[in-house]
């Protein structure tokens, strides 16, 4: 992943920790085979996929829209 995206991702993760549903993250539940997963925007086409498990959040993947496939 480009260094610029890595830096933005770090900032977005901090924002997520403060409020996972802040509007600028565009947090949303996924559909289809990933229907138990959630995603939020890092920058442009880059996303982080995660799940809620009990009282925890588990980040599963980060990348472009290709991570949904």
C-alpha cells in the first residue's frame, strides 16, 4: 500500500476508535458473502473491512475495492 494511504489509514483508525460511525468514515454493513462484515473509508477507493465481535472490533483487511471479492 502506498505510504500516503498508510498514513491516512492510521489517522482514520484513530478517528474510528473515537467514534466508529462518524459520518466522514462512511461506515456501513456489507452485503452478500460479506454480510457479517463492516467497512469504512480510508481514502478514495481504499477501505478497511472489520467485524464486531462481542465488545471488540477486529480489523480483517485493508485495500482497494478488490478486497470485497
